[in-house]
């Protein structure tokens, strides 16, 4: 009774050979990939933060104030009107 490449009752591989090992590796990789995909899809929904869109009228108002066309009080009043 020697210990050769196929020793034991099932040839040393549980009766399935190297294919059994490959199937388990592929299953493990698939599970890890699925977990990563799920985590990214949940995290992706909240990761992309976009600031609220600014009114183009506010840009024009700031330019008029910077050029001195309107004073501070008028600027603040009009800004309050634009912001709502």
C-alpha cells in the first residue's frame, strides 16, 4: 500500500478531481463580485452630491453690484427676491 498520486479512497481530491476545486474558486469569486457590486450600488446613490443650481439672475445681480450700478441695500433686496 503505497502513497502515490491517487492515495486514499477517493484519489486525494474527494472523488471530483481538480474540477471540484476550480468550481469552488469560481463560486467564491462570484460571491465577492456580487457583494462589491451591491455595496457600490448602495454607496453610489448617495455619493454624487450636486449643489443646487444657481439662478442666472443672481449672477447678473452680482455683476451689477460689483460694477457699482446698484447699492448694497438694493442688492440685498433683489437677492432676497430672487432667492425667494
